[in-house]
C-alpha cells in the first residue's frame, strides 16, 4: 500500500500548527495545537476529499482551499493565496494518491483526538531490534582530571536574506497572526513604530546574515578550543511560501561555508532540518512504515556499536516528543532509546527554538526509572520574539574508557537591544545548567529531580521559563496551568502522551 503522505502532512502542519513556539501561555510545537484548529482541519480535509472524488481540477482545488482558508480565518487572504500557489500541486497529488482518510491527517498532525486514534499513522510498525538489553550500569562519574571535550551546538539559524533594517518589526494584521513575517520592507506600513535593528529584532523576524556572520566571528574568537560542532538544521527563512530551490541551495552553501571559514580545523556534524526541503517538509516519502528505513538503520547501527563497546551521540533536528513526528515513529524511537540506553551517550536536537529537555522512562512509565535525556538547544534566529542563543557542552572524553556523556552545559545569549544600541555583537553566559539549577550531574535521574523540584519551587520554575524563552514576557501571562505545561513537556518524549506522563501533575 503506497501512502504519499508527507507532502500533504506538511501543508496540514503549516496551516493548522505553528512551526515555532507560540507565546500565548506557552504552547510548544512539541505538544498539541489549539483545539479550534481541529474543526477547521476537518472542514478543509473533508472538503478537499470531496473535490478529489469529483476529479476536480487544480483550479477548483485552489478555489476551494482559498475560500475555506479565508472564510475560516485560518490565515490572511494574501497568505492563503501564497500558500496555495506554493503547495497546490503537492496537495492535489497527495490527496489523489493516498488511501488514508481525511481525518487521519487531522489526528496525526493537528492534535490527538481530532480524527481516528486507530489510524495507521498512530500505529507503530514492527521494528526488528537485535539482542537483549544488557544490565544497566550506574551513571558514570568521571574522575577529576580526566580529559573533556568542549562542543558547540548551533540550531535553527534561519537567515533572512530579505531582512530590511528599519522596516516594521511588528507587522501584525488584526487578529490573524499565524504567519505574519516581519522585518521586511514589503510588510511595513508608511509609519514605522518598531524599526528592525541592524543585527536582528526579537519579534516575528528571522536574523539578517550579518548577525549570523558576527556570531561565528564572536564564537571563534572566544572558543578557540572547540573539539567539534553540532548543527541541527534549519538554515532557511520562514517565508516558506516563496522558497525556491536555487535560492535555498545558495543559502545553505553560504551558511555552511561561513561556519567553515571561522572554524576551518574543527569537525562539523550537521543534520537536515524541516526547512531545508523545497517546498518545506516535502521530502516525499511514499510509505508510512519507516520512511527510507531510518529506524531500521539506526537499530542496526546501535546494536553494532553495542557489540563493539562503542558510545553513540545521536543528532537530529526534531525531538521525538514533537508533534512533527508521526506517532508511530516517535513510539519506535522511544523504544530504541530505552533498549540502547547504555550505548547512547547523548541525544541532541533543535527545531523548537526554545531551551528545553525531554526525559525518557523505562517502560514508558513515569513511576519507573528515567533512562535518558534529550538535549534541545535554543535557536539562533529570533523567530519568534526571542534573543539569539547557542549552547556549549562539556563532554567526558576523549580517552580510553570515556563515557562521552554530557558533564555540563552552558547557554550563551545575545541581548539584541544592547547589541543594536552599541553596534557591536557580543554574547553573554545566560546560565550554567548544573550551577543555576542545583544539579549534581546531568544524568536522567538528576533531570527528573529537577522536574520534580520545579513542581514546588516557584522561583526555580520561573528561572527555567525565563531561560526557556530567553526573555521574561511569558512569565507575565503564565498561570498555574501554563507553568505545569513546561514540566509536562519535559516529561513527554513521545508524541501525544501527555495524558500518560502528566496525569499526576
């Protein structure tokens, strides 16, 4: 059974779910989208399916999509039109070819409970995992004086080549702001109220290239002994409706070349983000069961490393708890993490644009032992309403018997208000994970202890929320339920499992 789903899934995600964190009482893209979007999704999907069954032309499909998008106030009219022009062919092909029901997509990509929980998209496919799990060893405690590595983690750079200094940074159009994209001349009114700064603006904007280049210059002059660099995807800007293959390719090359320009002798390990495709997200796998056999390959590699006594770092763009993961993929990945917890030394992700972590539990049971932690780095881009940031990890190694676990973690951020005023880019230490959160180490058990302490320590949770967003705006509107959502998110490394992992909060 062929299921060309990801082309259509992409459009559903763009229309009904923000690809970056919302600043409305904290709704992370890793969790459920707004409930009202479920009804909109059903109306649009059922209507599109009717058009397909009538063998409608692309013109008729465009017309229906545009009218529905406008009438339901899903987006502004001009945005509805641009999205349809950019992705119409992919939508038409996908709906015509797939055997899935329209509501399957709403269940999988808008919010759990929106369609059919029994959908094939929610069912884990059989995954062959060799061998049995070895006895779990205590978390390593490297002896003092052992060598360590210093590792830079960059993610979600999102350079906007059309960024215009002095343009409007707050270009909201009424109540519909889902895809307002600011700091561009064409999105500015005659009267500029919030001018875009030279090096970027903490608004619904991406960063100009000069900010990226100055960031590389700053890091290279202050981190001369990096052992390697992790880059977890997303170089292109958020104007997804106008991405072209040639311009995206040039942007990827320029950003990569700039990294190597400032770090010519430092190994760089990159992974692909969801914005690297043109159209965005449309990688066009035609089967739902383990597209391109990624997890099958990972299971074999992990088993091979286990047999050789090797330690593994996993780098990827989207964390497994994200709603961008098909639930079946998320489920199987979680199983792999638990099975190979002694082989996987660390996991590094991006995508969410915020500074967070995810915890995995033995047997997917919160009352059991935490098995692993996913480190999620904040974005370099300012989209949306955040200051640029990056992480530095201190990792045990490289020596015979190294655990290669993360020993410590620092987040550095740039205050754009100060930078634009002083015309000079500099980053400051925002916080040190162990020191500022009172953690004895960065083991899964210590992260779970942190989550537990945040349930009762209001000041500690406030500090976490502040660091999460690199500003304090969310604290001003975050009520008790909102605050618990931050902890719930950290406990839910499998998509759609908040009811299980957060029931007792």
